[in-house]
């Protein structure tokens, strides 16, 4: 056997061995891309465990008008992370979060203010709401059968009965509100005194007000 033939044979074996190993290895990129905490994302892309009743995508709201083109829940990434953790805690107890509103464009905030110019219930658009910053959610909870838990008033009820401090409620309603508040605060949210359904992410107060609209599929 000639030296040149031996060399070609060895080279062929070496190439075959390298190719075989490469097929059995999984390539992992050294750079892992993470979504920035302040980026707007769609909640449904990260969890399927929420119940949706997006009121402003219907006429079933205090505006009596559909102001969102479609029912989507966009939030800052950090809000989504905290909300999923809160929902996981509720799920352990046999409940899930029901969503009424999430990120709200500033143009919608202005329209709400024109109808109800009361800062106890609607944020002045000159300052902007935490909803406009992607750090607030309007929520309730449902049980394992999908039935909404009794919170004493409907969502967007403009009266003292919706306040966390209102005392003339049944023990059951008080307990339900306390349960909702406890889990949300544990997971990084603050409550809003006059609305049992409204929760702000504690770290969302300094984010910029936004007026961007989402695309409907």
C-alpha cells in the first residue's frame, strides 16, 4: 500500500469521525437573548392560565363603548413575570386570575377622563395612569368551576362600596378581597384604595407613559 493511499485513507477516517461527533452534539448559542423588563409583551404568549374578560374591547363598561379593537392584555415584561407568579399562588388554592384591563394607551385614558373627571376613579391623563405605563392590571379571581368570586361590587363600580376600607360588607366578601390583596402584594403589587380590582406593580411607577396600540390578528 502506497504512502499516498494510506494518507488519503487516514484523512477520510478523520473527516468521518468529526462529522459523526458533530451530528450527535446539540449546538447552543453562547448568547441567550432575554426580553428586557420594560418591553411590552402579550401575556398570552407567556401563560395560558388566565381568564379574560377585557371590558374595554366590548360595550360592557362605564364608557358604553368599545374602545379597544381587540381583547389583548399587553404589559411590561416585568409585570407579566409578577402576574404569572401571583396566578401560580392562586392556582395552588384552586383559583385563577380574571383580567378586565391591562396596558391602556394614553388616548383611551383621555377619553375616560372626559367622561369621569374624578381622580379617585380615573387617573388624570396629564400625569398618566400606571395602566398607561404597562404596570397595572384590573382583576378578579374565579374558582375551579370558572365562577367569579364575590367581591361585593362589579368591576368599575364608582362608589365607596368598591373601596378596600368600606366596612359594610359581608364577611365572605371581606375575606375574598383580603385574599386577593394578600396574594397580589406578596408578588410585588400595590392595591388602589378606592378600587378593589386595581393593582399596580411596585416597580412600574417610573416607567414612561405610552400611547402605542397593539395589532389585532
